[in-house]
């Protein structure tokens, strides 16, 4: 079996109501759907996205730049593709859009090879579990007032979630009453994560973390700029709560630096930025060798397969942003997600939905 074609489709998922964090207000998700087709008619699929529609052509172009690295390959040759693509991006660099292009094709190849074998990707990789705790991440935005936060937090608890994430402004006077109100609404048995989206320096992050510590924070996510690993390590050493980071890190080399500096005690690889299934699994093995927990960033429909494999998987970031593009929905019971077991990703993109949302 050989891969004979690569195609892409651009789609847009507009939001009924914009929401925002400390760095951006989001109005829509713009996606590139990637399809690989073989000489036997089998199709592998994947998607990548951006919150800025003007960047979509850049993502699409990068996928097609790597076309020659995948056409003619056996779907099982994911390692060979990855190594070839890595050599091809040497001149333009090993982070950013070049890695997103690799991720897009790599994920579609894994979908192909798993479908060929009649197995889910997690079965191909080797499963560690059948379920994973999920936390509610599709709300509690900085653009919401306190009454709205409280209503939504109570709704998450009613839906069965045992943990949720609140976005911060990065100011004690703003964040303290918001965290206090949400904690009071959900009680002491529900996990509460906070996310500063990189807006603080180390000293300010430590002060804010100390101020919020009485509210039993499960983790403090991206307290400082993602590239400032020493600053993140300083925060991690100073605070009683764990620091989580990694959604803006690229490849195993980036995560190795994070681990070496002690930048975070919870790692958060993103399928699009880390380098696809191949590299996520490598990062998972690296994390396991240090007994560091992993919580995926976004892409819940696909990340489930990786979390099923990684020995130290901690939790699934649950959002419904991409749900309109899928035929199936994630099965959640009391805040726990079941790992789907259909061949490939375990869930399939809805071809009619792709047409409906086409750009």
C-alpha cells in the first residue's frame, strides 16, 4: 500500500459569542483538514487550526510544502516520514508552522496505518488505560463577569466534571475575587486550575500564586512567557501549587529543555505543535522516564488516543470547539472520558460538516 495523494480543505467554525483570555479574544476557529489517500482507496485524516483566519493560508501552504515527503510512502513509514520532513525544514527552522505541517501529515499517516491494521491509534501504540479524567476547559473566560463564572462553574459540576479551568487577568485585584467566587460555587472537592496565558513575569506570578494558594489550586498554567523556562522554574520552585506548561513547546527537544530546567511539573503537549502522534508519543516516553504527568492541550477527539498510551497521562482538556466537524461525540461519564476504539483516531470527521463549514 502506498500513499498516492494529499488534499486539504479549509473550514471555519464561527463562535456564537466571542470569548477571551489575557492575550486574545477569539471569534472563530479556522481549520485545515488534511487527507491522505492510498492506492487501495484508504483515507487517513487529520486537522490543524488557528484562531486568526489570516494565518490559515500559511498552514495550508506548509502542509503542501511537505507533500513530496509523504507521497509514495507506505502508511507504516511514519518514522521515515518524520525524519525526512525534519531534514527538509532545516533551513526554515524547527519550531512554528514547519512543525505544524509535519504534525498534520504525521497524524493523517497514523490514522491510515491504524485503519489498515483495523486498530485504534492507541492500540497501535499500546494502551495504558481505557478511560481518562477530563476537565472542563471550554469556559470561565476572562471576558465573563463573576455571576456568569459562577453559573457556568455550577453547570460544569452538574454535568459531572470533577475539575475545571479558570483564565486569569494577571492582577491580584481582578483575579482574587473571581477565583474566590468560583471556589465557593464548586466546593472543595472539585479541582480548580488557573491559566495566566503567559502574561506575568516571575515575581508577579509568585505574588499572584501566593495570593490564590488558599483556594486549593490544582495547577498554575503558563504563569510566564512560554520561552522563559528559567523564570517558569523560579515560579515552580517558589509556589506550593504545581506549574503546568508545554502547549507552546515544540518537539521532544523543547520538552527536554523544560524538564532539564524544572520549568513545569505537569507537561501539556499539543498535537499540532509537538510534532504529531510520533512526537507526542516520544514526549510521553520522556515524561514517563521522569515520572512527570501529562495533560493534553486541545484536540480532545484526537488527544484521547495519545493519553490512552502515555503511562503518566493525567487528564484530558475537554472543549467542544471541534465537535461540529465530527460524526461522533466523546463519551463522558462523571467527568471521565472513555477512549474510543474504532480504527484510526477512534472518531471520524463528518464529510458533510466539512462541506457546510468550508471556506
